[in-house]
């Protein structure tokens, strides 16, 4: 679908199909919605991170889930950066750091480094 806006300086063409409104008020509200959504996203993950830190155990958290979450976070980070979506870059970057912290806690508390070290020493 091709959209044309004749005589309007408040719209910017991204490609032949996407047009974004660029006036200041719309941009401010759009960014505000992006930041609020990012805060909600981070808030959903904070209880798990706190629980892992407090219990000193991450047995109930899947490493595969964490790795996939981190991969999707990095992918969205690149996507948002290429499109110039500042709220998504900022908030998804913070979320990716939280997921990386959960991965570090899982490795630390579940003894994954020690198991890997034992396996590698047994193979020698």
C-alpha cells in the first residue's frame, strides 16, 4: 500500500510503503509510549532476577529460554538501532542486560562452570 501526503512536512517516508508522522507532539507521545512499554517489559523480569539472587539458585529457570531471550533482545536492539527507534534501543538494551545478569547468576549458582571444568579435565 503506497501512501502519499501532498504538501505536508509532518510525515517522513521510510520506504515506498511506510510513512511515519514526524511532528514534535506525535513523536513525543510515541516515545513516551515506547519508554512506558519498556519499563513494563523490564518490570516483568525483575522479580525472577531478584528471586534467583535471593535464593542463590536458578534451577527453575531454563538456560535455553534465557539464551533465546538474550538473542531476541540483541536482534531487536539491532533492528531498532537501524530504524532509529531510540526508546526501543534504550529499553531493550536494559532488558538485555537484565537477561545477561540472569544468565550469569544461573551459571554461578547452578555450578555450570565447575561441571564444564570437570568434563574438560576428564577428557584430557
